[in-house]
C-alpha cells in the first residue's frame, strides 16, 4: 500500500482508493471512534474512545493526512493527561 500524504491540491485516484480501502477495513465501530477523536471534543473521549481502536487507527491511517495524525496525537495527549491506560 502506498502511504502517500494527500491534500486537496494533490490527490491521485490511486491514493484516494487506497485510503478508502484502509478506512473501510477499520470497521464501523473503529470508524465511529475516529469520528469522535476527529471532532476534538475531549468530553467524548472518556466514554466514546477505546484506546485499542486508536492504536488501529494510527497503524492503518497514520501519515495519510495531517488532520488524522493531529487527532490521534490530541487523543494520546488527553489520555496521558487523564492517566488513561493506552
């Protein structure tokens, strides 16, 4: 799989298809948790995010887009601050 970063100005069809495959492979439960961390609403993190799902998101989607990477890092920072076992 080609893990090329993409943005609005530089999206190759192949990269978009590969990202879509990686996203679908997460499954609906992990996709919902990705939505939660992407929202940035920390009040939803405690009850709405499984740390194992974040690991999977990071493994499969890291380096695809800065916003995903930033959301994962924001969750990890929150988890550390709140002593959540990850």
